[in-house]
C-alpha cells in the first residue's frame, strides 16, 4: 500500500472516528437532558428520597456514559489498527 493510500485511509478513519464521537456526545447530552426532565417531573415525596433518587440516577448515567466512551475509544483503536494493517480484518 502506498504512503498516499495509507494517509488517505488514516484521514478517513480519523473522520469516521470524529463522527462517531460527535454522535455519542449528542446521545449523552440527550440522555442527560431527558434524565433532568424526568427527575423534575417525577416529584419525589421527601427531600431524602429525592436526594437518593438523584444520586442513583447520576450513578447510572455516569456508568452508561463511561461504557459509551469506552466503546467509542475501542472502535477508534480498531479502525486505526485495521487502517494500518495490524488489525484482524487484514486484506
């Protein structure tokens, strides 16, 4: 593979990775906004219950966000490896 083709593939992979990251970022923002709307409209019966509910929701949201970021990073790494011919999808 020529250097020009490798550079093209690397640029294409970088663009695809950036697009995925932007997509995940939008999804995370939408999820956070929905969680905020839901917690405001739920109306917990007491302050203690409300605080615990928010803490549980925050923990769940952070867990999901961490998993999503982990998957995006793994996909980006796999794409780069494949572009450079070091991945499992060798041609």
